[in-house]
């Protein structure tokens, strides 16, 4: 009888040991798979610009007009440069590429923002959120580098006019545009490489109208301090290098014109005012962003709107209103279009 009781107790201990091992294996599997056995975020909620229904309707009509004007204005510049042979020069080739980037920058998030003004539940899928982050940094990085290329073009035109067409050949311009896109893509891919694999297991509310990288990173279920430093270093370094190159270029141009001609400073400012204005409007908000990159302020949404809506709208206005050649070419394009309508 004692032997039977001992055998039962031994079997009981073995059963408990097996159950303990199975539970431990389950926990180990859970820890190995990270967040696979926990709730995983499949969509993000965009809080947008306002919760007021009346204000959202007003913003719907306002941003629809701004978006339409930005896209049409930049497309008009592209068509004007393509169709008018007088504008087949390096400066206007780079300007048309800037307009193309502005069309892309205005389109990656603004149409969804406009549509969300009519929706009570503003959501975006995880894949859509990552796509917005990718395209934002592709177009932003490409535009920064392209602005440097445009400053280099003005430097050659003003400081070395006799060698301008030799240095700024079609091949060189194409290479400069290709480099701007390549840097933009590499810059964005370096951000997305670690963002995609972050564990998002709970909070999914983004306090903006699109997926902004710093806001999305802070939703991850881990300590994001190192990632924040990497983002700041990556974006800040690219912005700082481009800004310094622009500053050096325009300083040399102004000094050269001032030294070579009487009243040269005002003439240089008149020639370069469009470029300088665009640079100030583009890099001015960036300075504020990188002073407090991961702190949330009410003005952050205004800066986001400025980058995605107003900057693509202001660029064609700045470059056309102060450029007689572009305005004349647009007038010819309009007259040609009106004349063809009258024939039919």
C-alpha cells in the first residue's frame, strides 16, 4: 500500500513538472516573438487639426482651394518650361523639377486630410502611416538638396558667366537632380528601416493630420530616447549641411556682385530674392522643429500645414511673380491655348 501511494505521488510530481515546463516554454516563446502574442496596432487614429464640425467644414473648402491652386500652379510651371524653348536652360530645368517635388509634397498627405474633414473617424492603416513617413522625408530631403543645386546654378551664372553653359550642361543638371532624389530616398529609408519594426502595442493616436515621424515613434512600446537621437541626428545633419551650403553660396554671390558692380548689392538681391525667399520659408520652420524635435506645441500643426500645403503653393507664386521670362512664357502658352480653342 505504501509503494502504491509513493508511486502516485511520484506521478503527480512528474505531471506538475511537465506542466511547469510547458508554461515556461510558452513564456519563452512569447518573449522571443516580442509583441506577436500581444495586441498589435494595425491602424492609427489621426486627431487632425480640429474637433469642431463647423471649423472642419470651413477647413475642407479652404484647403481644397489651396491644394488645387498649389498643384495647378506647379503643373503650369512644368508645362511652361517644357513648351517654351526660351526656358530650356539649366535654371528653369531645376525650377521645373522643384515644381514636380512640390506637387508630390502637396499630394502625399493633403488629399487625405481634406477627405478626413468630412469623416468623424479619422484612421490610417499601419502601411499607410509608414508610407506617409517615407514620402515626407523623400520629398523634403530631395527639395533641400535641389535648393542647394539651384544655388550652385546661380553661383556659376553670376560668378563664372563665361563658363556657365559649359559647367551647367544638361548632363550636369540631370546628375544634380538625380543626386537630390537619391539623397532624399536614402535619408528616408534610413528613418523607415527602424520605424517599421518598432513594437506598437497600445497607444495609436497621432496628434496631427498625417503620420509625423517623431509623433509615431513616441507611440512605440519601448524607450525611444536612442531612436529620437538618431532621428534628430539624421534629419538635423542633412538640414544643417544644406543650409550652410546655401548660406555660403549666396554670401559669395552677393560679395562677388557687390565687388564687381556699383550698386551691386541691390542688384544681387533683386536677382536672388526669389531663391532667398524660398530658402528662408523652407528652412525657417525647420529651425523651430529641430530646437524642440520631440516636444509637442500647438504651432507644430501650423508648421505641418505650412510644409505640406503653403510651401508648394508659395513656390510657384514667388518664382513667377518676380520672373519676367516665366510670366511672358505663361502668357504665350495661354494665348496659344485660347487661339486653338477659337479655331475649333
